[in-house]
C-alpha cells in the first residue's frame, strides 16, 4: 500500500485502486536529482515537449492530407490555404522536425561530452539511440509526403540504396516501393508508417525515462550522488528550470515558424513531383547530411564489395557504432571536464561532424570528395582507435569527493549551442553559378520583421497577371475569392471569375456543359490541359505560377531578375540555339520564353507609370502573395506571440531565481 494521502477523497479513492498519484509523486516531484545539473540537461525535456507538438500537429494535418500521388501535393497546399490556421499547423510541423533533431543532437553530444553512456547507464544510452533511429525513419518518411520534386527523388535515391545488399536488396526495395518504382503504394506505405512511428517513439521515450529513473541522472562532474547533500527534489527546482528553458526554446522555434518558415526546406519541394525531370542536386534533409556524406565517400570498387555497398554499410555503421560506445571508450572517468585529452578530441569530432554535414549538402565533386573521405575516415577512427587508446594513455584529473556547484564555461556553452545549429551551415541548397541577382530600387514591402504586402502593388500585379501572364501561365492553387484579401470588392471578383468558363456538373442526360466560373473556383488556366499548353508554346510547358516565388532559391529576386535579364542578342561568345532567347539569369542562359514584359505593357488602373522595373516589381509582389497568402497574418500573429512569450519567460526567470536562491 502507498503512504500517499491527499485532502481530496476522489484522489484517495483512485490511489487506493491505481497508485498513479504516488507514482507521479515519486517520479516527477520527489525524484532525487543531482543539484549541479546545468542547462544542457534541459534538452531532454525540451525534446519531449517537441515530440508532443509534433504528434498533435501531425494528427490535425493527417485529417486533411490525401495520400495519393495525384492529390498529395495539392492537399498540402489546400491545408495551407483553405484550412483554418492550416499554414500554422504545417509550419509548426515542418520546422518542428528540424527543432526536434536540433534538440536531440544537442542531447546526444551532451551525453558524449559528459560520458552519459558509461556504466551503469548503458541501457539508457541504447534506448536513446533507438529513439534516434526511429526519428530518422519517421523524418525521412515525412519528407516524402508533400510529394514535391525533392520528396519524390529523395525517396527514389534513398530507398534504392537497399538494392546494394546482395540477394535480398531488390526484394527490400520492391517491398518498400510496393511495386517497381516509387509511386502511389510507396506514398501510402510511408504515410501509414509516418503516422505510426511517433507512437513507437513515445513508447521508447517511456522506457528511456524508466531507465533514467532506475540509474539516476548523470551530472557535469560525472560522479555519483553520495548522499542527500548532493541531491535536490526534481520539483520545484528542475520543473521551473525546464519551464524557463521551454520559454526560451519556444521563442527560438517560433521565430522560424513566423518569419523564416522555409529556412530548412528545399525550393524544389514546391514543384510537384515529376518522374521525368531530375533535380540538379538531390539531397536529404539537413539532419541526415553527415551520414549522406559518409555514404558518398566511397568511390572505388573492391573485389566482391562495390562502392555503393561500401557506402551503404558505412552509413549504417556510422549510426550503429554508437551502440558499442560504452565498451569502445575504455576510460573509467565519465566527464570530459576531468579528461583534458578526450576533451580536445571531442571538439575535433564535433568539428568533423560539422564538416561532414557541409560536404553532404554540396555536390560530390572536386576537393569536397577528398574532404568527405578524410572526414569519414576520422569519424570511424574516433570510435575504433582514438577512444580505446585514450582510455589507456590519458591521465585524468582528480575527481571531487562529492557533487559541487554546476560549472560550464562560456566558451563551451557557445560551442555546444552550435551543435544544434549544425544543419544551418550545411543547408542543402545546390550552389547556383551565375550573376548576382537584381534588386529593386525600393525593397519589397513584405521583407523585414514587420513587413506586409503592399495592396496597391498586389492589385497592379494582378492586373499584369490577368492581362499578360494568364495568356500562357496557370495559377491553379489560388481561388478567385482570395482576391478580396488584396483589396478587390466581391462584385469585382465575381466579374473576374465570370470571364472564364468551367465544366458544370452532368445534367440528367449525363451531358457536361460549361458554366461561368464562380469566386469559389480556382483561377481558370488558359489551356484545357498540360499537353495543350505545351503544344501552344513550342513544346515547352509554361510553369504554374502559384508557388513560383517559393519554388526557386531566392525566389522573389530570381523572378524579378529573370524578367529583367533579357538581351536582344546574345553576347559574343555565348551562342544560343535557334528559337531561344538569351537571359543572364536563366540556367544556361537559353530560355524558351520570350521577354514577358516591356515598358507600358499595361495601362495601370491607378495611373502608375508601367515601366519594366515597376511591372516586374508588381508581378513579383503578386506572385509572392499567391505563394504565401498567409504572410501578413503570420507576421502579425508572430509579433503578438513573441511579446507574450518574452513576458512569460521573464516571469519564469524571476521565479527560477527565487526558487534557486538558497540552492546556489
């Protein structure tokens, strides 16, 4: 029987039959915790908070997602445009994946630095690595679901790696694909598994916490608690410290959600998947880049061991070797604080991992291949040679008799924070060779912390699209009714829609007639289908403009430069094929589309002079709104949320100081 007693009779009645409250009292309130834990121990609880956010946002996204190859891409955009706060759900989830990995990487590197994998915490470490493996599988499958270009080709390349295994490789690939190529069965499989795996992660987290409570927390000194003087109860000391950390983390996380939601993403993923067009540079998400670099480091075949199989084996070994770490590190001392040699090699290993991440995000060419091979060799040498030898030759400093005040040097604090930012430097963008992009004389109005779309420019941009661009290009993801958001009246929108006809529902005889478009319809494309559009444009399909500003690196500036980058004749030494036009900013300089704008191509209704620069500015502004109609609301909400979080975090900090004043 539990000795837990409450003043609430209902609580006591439940406790006598299911001792859940006493378990919570023991595990989350009275749980003895080392008194010297620094802020690196916050990242485990932050990761748990992030897991909850990911599951909740994923659940609501799944309610509106269609796991069919012909519907998936559009269903994601429907979430962004038509579901209430769908844009917030998606950006929370997409950026949450990167935040989750940042937190877990910091958590892992903290364990490496302070020796949290050593006895008696081996099982705790093993379960943590199992969580990491499940996260990698979940993240990869989630990356496929938007069914953009990088989703499709990433799935094709990564799953095809299993074909390197002799005998069973082709069977595994076919099983993953559900056929003989990445297609609808693949998407269905990945969606089902992506939905299931987070709940498996939750189960592993429960086991992880159970193991933690069985062996107690490690600490910066790496020594065991000797008595009551070395510990404090988890609540209120570490609950308030965790809450303060959560406040700071949410400000960091939500800054990306509200002001840089596509920072971690790939522009190519805003282009619908096309099996016939391969992106110039296929890369996974940033948090896989070090292992992707290891995969690509093997470029020569060996007898019975082709380079592809070598790379696949090395990639998996780079992760699985972490399970052997408790035995590879032969030192009896846990914390790097007392291991001067190990501390230097730890930072070398950290720098090596950063370089691998950078190399993994770049094309495998030139000196980067050699750098990747050297860093791969050092990665395995760290575990297989350096750690075993260090344990034999290193003379650690004397350990204190008991736990002292928590100590973490500022330099170490700054360097460890960089662990979480590893993916930023290795952001997986293909390098683009070409002239510097043009910038308008007046900065785009939506830029900056408080920037918003200029409604006058939006209305002018719509006029250019309506009068000029829509003769060739579609905008299939934008509904006419959305034009009311940029200042048009309901009657004006009805008039715009009524200019076009769309197929009506079949009548009683089964005949499908046309009817005038309505505000609820999507903007009607100029051609009946893609084949007709390509045939009318010399075989080149004009791209849909709904997401143009998102589908290119530095999209607004690229589109602005492209429109103004035409030359009447190709410069000397730059021949272009017949029927093509020279453009300074188009890849290869030869573009099929003639110059889309010129001076006075339209007569603006508001009397603005329609110079080429003004027309380009207005069109880019309209295209940016078409790609991100939620931008104004997003930034406005972001300011309010940040003010609230700043005030809340300040109060939590004051409360933390008050609670901890006697401990320090």
